[in-house]
């Protein structure tokens, strides 16, 4: 508990994902809170992002858009995906919503899709999840399921779209014959917390995450989960305002040994601390050879 700080405030519900703050680094490299009009009539919940910004002394930006966190996923590289309520709950003013998402969140590639689940909630975390900038997880169901065609069409949509790195998404599928909420998970640092249901499909669901995310520890958790309300809905990650941000463009495909390969890497120490010179290198190997390194 010595590593924990608490914010004490009144709330109307425990759906932290839906009403919690969204975060950006502004043009000055400062962590800031982006707020929105929560799409539920829960005034205490709606105030939480503003109170969080005040308590921790963060810049606060009010985005005049009706939104909900359970219907927002982003890869952190100017790409986001949502269902159509992002538009319908804002008077179907698509240009306005697109402009606000760009201005406040830097979203340049914006995927707004019909909800393939066709449920009352229309939250994207009930059927999909970005696992990396080039990987997306989409639920799958038996051919007899009422939403089979719509879900398959959604998976096909992402398979034919390019990720932020310029090549098609790698689409992973998790089997949810009983509408299990396996996509409603939380990625936090190097761990993935996945809601499980104590049934025969749990092990396969966890293995999908492990296959898609080598190097991560994938953990399953039982709880009072529902198909539209699971672990992701009730949690919200918080960025490290002093993080070290490394951004680069991966290469895709085969390159000839005779080619000159240039790696552009942007490193930002939001703590303003100096970088360690002996850590500024790229590790690589050619085909199945030994790992080598070159200084940046």
C-alpha cells in the first residue's frame, strides 16, 4: 500500500472504464486528461475525470462529445475504433465527432463500425480488442449463432485494413459460443488479465492471448462476469507521467542483405531525465543468426 495513492470521491457506479478519464501527452510533453460527456445520467461518475485532473495537477481538456470508455479502443498511434453510437449519440454529426477525435486525441485513422453483437450496449470491448498496433482480437461464434455473419464480416473488415505501421492487421479469434466476455480484458504493463467463466472454453481463450502476445504473462480471473460487463468494464489503467516513450516504424516483409536499412527512432523521456548512452542501440539478427547490435 506504500505504492498506492487513493482518490476519494462519490460515484454512481463501478464501471470505471466507461466514465474514467482518457489520457494524452500534449504538445509540451505533459500528461493531460481528456474528458467527455458520459453517455449515462450518472452525474457523480461524469465528474470523476475532472476531479482526477484536479487532484493530480494535470492539464484538463473538456471534449464536447458524448462518449463512453467501453466503446473506445486505441493503438496509441493515432488509430481508434468504436461502434456507431459514437455518431448516433452525437446527433449523427460525423464530421464534428471526427474533428473532435482528431483535435483532442490525435486520431487520424478512425474505424466506426456497426455493432456486430447487436446488443443494447454497443460497446466495442464486448467483441474486439487491439492487442498491439498491428494485432486485433475479434470474438468468434458457431455458424448457428444469430450474429455469426455480422461478427465474421467485422473480422474480415480488419483483415483488409492496414494498421498504423502500414500493413494489414493480424486478426486473432477467440471462441465465445456462449457469449463469453473473453475480449473484455485488461492489458497492464507486461500482464494480461482475462475474465474466465470456469468452462471448457477458458483454456483455449487464454492460449489465444499467449499466442498473440509472446512475452506477456496471461492470467485468467473468475468473477461475476456477464457478456456485456466484465473485467475491462470495471478497471482503468493510468499512464506513468514520467514514462520513457520509444516510437519507431517496424519493417514488414523481406529485405535484401545488399540494401541499406535505416531505423528512425524517436525517444522521449517525459521525466526530462538524461538517456543512458549505453542503452541506445538496436538489437537485430539476420535470418536465424545470432543477435547483434548497432548503436543508434
